[in-house]
C-alpha cells in the first residue's frame, strides 16, 4: 500500500491590459447609465488586469511538482493572454460579444479556457484583479 501524497496548491500570476465598456443590450441606455455609471462610457475604459490561476493536486513523487510552472505559464498564455491582452474585450474577443464584460464574466471566460487545456480536475481557482480593490474569483461552481 502506497502512502498518500500531499495535496498542494500552486498559483501563477500574469497580467494583461484591455479596454471594455459595461453595457447590457437588454437594458435601456438610461438603465445602463444608472447601473454602470462612468463604466458605461460609450468610448469605454481600460484596466491592467492581473490573473492568478491556481491548480491543485498531489505532489508527483518523481518530479516533486503538482504541475510544471513553465507549462502553467504557457497554458495561461495560450488560453487567455494571447486572446485578451491589448484588446477591446467587447469588440475584439468573439466569445465575449453579447456578454457584459464584468470581471465576473471575465473570470468565468478564463476558467473555461483554462479548464479545457489543463489535465482533468487540476484547476482550482481563477482570480481576476480588475483593480487593487476589485477582485473576483471563480472555482467552476454553478448555482
């Protein structure tokens, strides 16, 4: 019988810059302005987002790692950084068109992209920092 391996959480942090406008097509212009305020500016606004991707799993007895951090960096680059960096999220990212580009929806978008690339069950959390004070995390739950 083999001993249980410790389960460890590993987080990689990356950043991207992007513009967006908070605007819902199912609300009137007045309702959008009232709800989103200055973030509903027709010309949009931008953020320097920071994303933390956390994976979880047993430490491999051969490599001493849960995941190769170089691989995790490449997964993040391919899954979302190449798609989002220096883009207008509402206009340049087809999968986000028609979705209000809140940080909540960006976190879910990134989760879906990452979970499709990583080994099954390893992705634990996506945390998106829109600003130093506004942070959203998503762990794949539905409700």
